[in-house]
């Protein structure tokens, strides 16, 4: 376990391991997206209230879920990085930010397009929507802070503190629908009881969730590899790699 | 199968603009992320190559070391 | 774990807990009133201010929708299963608007106890199912969910 942990701290080791896993992860991503889209668009029924717009759920829910999971990954990596001064963890945290920002933007956009016909509004300053917007600003703030400090280790540390503090927003997003009278409905699948989604709609949703997570894994690994190239540009193995 | 005809499928029960906009936006977001990753990698490789142009000639013995990580 | 690492971890955790506590206090202070949300019973009881923008939530009373011919003006009643109030609105209703549906109306409370809404939004619940399933649930009842919807919307 300890060996594994210290190995994970080695950029070269991670670069090579991720390089071997990447083709498979991308292949799995494509496969899951093809299957998920077929299930979501063709082989699932319309909703009893929302009709065909329910098909937007199969994109909106995974994007929103991932936007939060990605932030949690970023915050945990930041804690590890700060406590153990682990270079690799800083690289992982920095790599999470653009992917998470894109997912948050996608969740907000699909939510707006879904909200227009169903709720009657593109946007409402509702607790769930507003806290998700705050999440987007946290990601953008992290990236801006990191880019504005030119010294690498200082940028890493300052941005890590922001990432950790921002984690406070995650429970707010999750519980906003219970704490306030929101326009957004309550949670459907994270309840402890039976999910409030019929099985015929649950399967497409789970497949899409898996597809989004496979995409997250693949894009994060690629992004971390790039980050390693950037940070280890002066090392012998990177130079040799580039020449090859 | 939820739709009886291709036209039905495209119409999405009258919600075509909303449903297809979302699927299009998702595809676009994923494509932008992937394109960004590829471009970043290409640029990094070029920058590193330009930074150390002389290395190859100075230490040819180093290059013989087997390189396991391949590009993807 | 080495002492300096443990100290760093404790500092991080304590700092985050401090920020969380501060945010929690702010949210608590803003409280439920930040959205100016009232139920029909609260309005009937006189808890809502007049001529200020408020939000009313409840279920649309069956058979209460009354459209004025030749215009977009309409009125309907909302209820929290205890009291009901009338909402006046002029405009296009969301697709999900129907009898028994949970809605949120934003507007001003008039002296007569009616609400003149500038916006009517439909709220849907967290249940998703195909129409056939919904139909059979309606027919045979759904013991697990009995009373749940009403409780939720009447909060």
C-alpha cells in the first residue's frame, strides 16, 4: 500500500501507466456513450408528465453529478498535496479544474434548456441553480488564481487552499433542495429508499453516468500526462521521450 | 423502441429544439475537451523539443535506453 | 504520520471547518425568508406582506382554472390542502401546468387576498416513470408514496 502510494508520487511511473491504460479507457468511453445514447434516445419511454424532455435528464444528471465528483477529486488531491507535499497530487488537482468547469457549464446549460419548457423559465435564482453557478465560479477562480501566479509551487499551494475551502459548496448544492423551497425538485437516486425513477429510465441513466465517469477518467489521465510533461520538461526522461 | 417512425424520433414529441440542443451541447463539450487535450500535448511536445535542440547530439548513448511510454 | 504533516492536516481541516461554520451561519441568518416563499395557509393567516414581491407555492386546485376569453388573462386557485388562495396571471403557462400540479407563482399580494402573479413556474416532483406505469399506479394506488407528494408541497 505504502509502496503504491509512493509510486503514485512518481511522475514518470504515472505517465507510463496512464499511457498504457488510456486507449482502453477511451474505448470504454466511446462504447458506453454509444450504448447510453441508444438507451436514452431510443429504448426508453417518455415521462408521464414531462414527455420526451425527460431525455435531457440522461445528460443533465450525469453532468451535474460529475461536476461535483470532479470538485471533490480536486479538493482531496489538494489536501494530499498540501499535507504530503506531493507534486503529483498538485498536478491532478490542476488537471481536474478545466474538466470540472466544462461539466458544470454543461449541467447549467442543459438545465436551462430543460427548465424552459417544463418549469417555464430558463433561469431562476433558486438555491440549487445558484449554488451550481457558484461551483462554476470556484472552478474558474481556481484556474485564474493558478495562472496568475507565475511561480509553480506558490501557484499550486494558493490554488489548493481555494479548492479546499470551496468544498463547503458541495453539501450546499446537494442539500439545497431540502433546505430551501427550491424550484428544483428533490433528489431522485441518492435517496436511501427505492429510487424514484422507474427501472426503464434508471438503466439509461446509469449507463450514461458510467459513460460520463469513463470520460472523466480518460480525460483526467490525459490531462495529468500533459501536466507532467509541462512540469517535468527539464527532466531527462521527458527530454528522451520527446526526442524519441 | 420508443418511436414508431424516424420523423417521430426527430420531432421528440414537439420538444425537438430542446432535446437536440442538449445532445448537441454535450457532444460539443466533450469534443472541445478532447481537442483541447490534443492541442495542449502537441504544443508541449514542440516547446520541449525547441528548448533542448542540442541534447540528442551530445548524449547519443542516452537515447538507446528503451522507452516504454508511447504516444496516444 | 510525521508531526509536521499532522499539523498541516489539522490546520487544513480546522480552516475548512471554520469556513463551513461561517457559511452555515450566514445561510442560517438569511434563512428561509430569503426567497420570500409563503404557503397559502401562511397568506391566509396574514404572514405575507402586501405589495411586495413574494412567492407562493402550492397545488393547482382541480377545476379552478378560469381563462378570460380572447386574452391571455387567467386565474386559478392554489392550495396546500389546508387553505386556498386565488392567483391572477396574464401570460403563457409552462407545459407542466395542470390540475393538481405543484406550482410556484411570483407576484404581489393584493389587499383582497389574491395574488397578482408576474410569473408562474411549474415544479415537478422527483418521480420519473412511463405513462403506463403512472396510469397503473393511479388505478391500484401506490402505498409507498401515499401522502408523500402532498406533504412535500405543503412544506
